[in-house]
């Protein structure tokens, strides 16, 4: 069974997170452009991108792409913690993003369990 990724709530939430991250990165220091901010950007874009790519595959293969998307989401939280420690973002910004990312993780795991 193939899935239309544009209709998936997890994809829509992933896009929303990627857009939030893009806005947040505008305020990062210039010297982080090719380091932490680049890593954060790639992780956030990877989340919905892997859902989109996997949606064209079989359910077993799609599950693998969801694993990659989930991995990126956990990596993203870690990188945001580092950014918070470095004072690039404040606790409120971190907490708002963490809530949204954890919701993405729960929804994605639930969707993935439904594929099996």
C-alpha cells in the first residue's frame, strides 16, 4: 500500500517543525552557520523528507524511512539542547520545540506500529 505523504499528519507536523527551525536559525551567530546550525537544519529537513521518500515504498521499507526520520528527531533535540547551553536559544524556545518534536515522535511511532 502506498501513502500520500501530503495527507499524513506526521509529514505536516514535520514540515511545521522544519519551518520553525528555519526561523529560529536566523538568530544564530554567523560563526555557527556551517557547524551546529547546519546540523540542526539538516536534521529538521530530514524528518519530513524521509516520510515523503518512504511513502512511495512498501510498508516494510516505509517503516525503515520512518526509523530514519525518528532518529533525526532525537538528534535534533540533542542539538537544540546544545544550542540552549550555548545560549543561542532560550529555555522557552527549547521547551516549545521539544514539545512539538516529542509529539512528532509519538505520532510517528504510532503510525509506524500501524504499518506492521
